[in-house]
């Protein structure tokens, strides 16, 4: 799987950790930055990861800021992106099964590395169930396409 990852300074350490748990044989990881703990603006990195996923340059995205909130707001502005802010394993699985989330958002100041690792593994390995959930996602897609906001 091609995975684009990104963070701001508050998510930098967790983003680096996550890269280490994505085996090169299984995943192709593209890191859009940031590349140091120096203060930066989260939209610069969240939007770039979202753009890559929406453009098909990556299959999935993983982004990290302090709370995950800013990154979620930014990524969900990009057409075709379903970014899920996840802090627990149940939501990690459900965001795939029911929402077909294509971007995972984590709060680097909210959860620890152990939980983040389990969330990432669960999120990457859980399939979308389709069926009635597909119809619901299509309603969001139609809104995106047909609403001039
Ligand atoms: C940075 O201080 C912090 O605001 C950012 O990482 C994020 O939590 C925003 O939502």
C-alpha cells in the first residue's frame, strides 16, 4: 500500500514512530514532512497528504498534529477525503468498516505510541463493509460534487 504521512511539530515524534512500524516490504511510505520539531503550520502538511490521496498518488494518508483536530478540519476540506480522527481501537476499525476512511488522523499530544501503533495496524488491515454504508458515503460525495459553497 502507498501511504502518505505528514505532521506538524506537535505530531512530529509520533509520525516518525509510525514510519518505523510500516515495513518497507509491505508499504511504500512518502513523508511530506515536517522533518523537525520546529514550529510549523499543520494545514501545510495535512492538506498535502490529503491532496495526494485524493489525486490517487497515495492509497491512504496518516497525519498527526497535537490534538488531531486541526489536521482533520483541513484534510476533510479536500474533495474525496474521508479523514477520521481516531483515539481508540473501536473507532479505528469502524472508521474503515462503515466510513471507508482514507485518511487517519492522530493526536500526538493525546495518545501514546503503543496505542497509536495498534490503531494504525487496525486501521490499515480493516476492510470497508460496503452495502448500506456505500450509499451513505455516496450522499456525501454527491453533496461535494453538487453543492457550490
Ligand atoms: C500546535 O500547537 C497545535 O495547535 C496543533 O498541533 C493542532 O493540535 C491543531 O489542531
